[in-house]
C-alpha cells in the first residue's frame, strides 16, 4: 500500500508541475484515502484489536 501512496504522490507532483490541476487533485485525494486506511489499520494493530499475520 505504501508503494501505491508513493506512486500517486509522484503522479500528483508531476501533474502539478505540468499544470494538470484536476489530475493532481485526484491523485492527492487517492493518497489521502490510502493514508487514512493505513493509519486506521496501524492503530487497530497497535491496540491489539486486529491481528495481522
């Protein structure tokens, strides 16, 4: 999942530099969603509510 976050960040940066603001915004929205999912999963694992093997 971290791989997808990095890919979307690179896409957003390049699109922003090239002036494609709608594409950059869409990529950043995807990044925000993935980061939120990762943070929630991390907190669940730390609190011991979910065991990921």
